[in-house]
C-alpha cells in the first residue's frame, strides 16, 4: 500500500521498517534525515502517523 502525499508537502513523512516494527522518517529541510519519536508494531499505525504529519505540515 503506497501512501498518497499531497503535492505541496516538499519533505513527506514515509513509513520505514525498523526491526519487527515501523517508524516514520523524512529527508529533513536541512538535508539531515528526521525520524519520528514512536515505534509501531503495526504498519497501519505508522501509516496513520505519516499521513497526519503530512496533513499538518507547516512550511
């Protein structure tokens, strides 16, 4: 399942597999990768976090 990200999000959050679970990450505005603070066992939970972060992104 691919996340659809609004075109206006320049640095979208995406789901990244980590061990037996998932987290969210993006290529940061300064070129330094950023990682979310939560670890999810279910991929869908990480997808919801990424969607929320992309929808609430402040430029």
